[in-house]
């Protein structure tokens, strides 16, 4: 599948795909890897905010994002871009 066909099949402009491809080729693949731990948590006390959070991103000891199952994908992308700055 061409870049153009792939982008169009997902509603992305080909220009955006080419930009990301060039940006990713500039970086070392190892520079973006981070350690990830998958844990199974048994919550003893029901906390409604914890129960709604289906995804949890822990960036460091000071920053954790709890993301509900019905999250808005575009808003999450916007938030992650802001956090990376």
C-alpha cells in the first residue's frame, strides 16, 4: 500500500504522513523507548474516579494520566502533545 493510500484510508492527509515519516527517520529508534510495566491492580475500596479510568499513563513519579474508556481520541492526542512540551 502506498503512503497516500494508507493515509487516505485513515482520514489523514498524505502530507502529514510524509512529515511524520521524515521526523521519525531523523530520531534514533532507541531514543524514544521508555520502560513499561503492566500490572494487575486489585482495588479493595471502590473509588469511582479509579473505576472510570481504564487506561493509566505514568510518565514519572510526578505525572500520571488516568484515561476513561470513553475518552476522546483527539483530545487525548492534544493533551499528550502539550505534556511533551
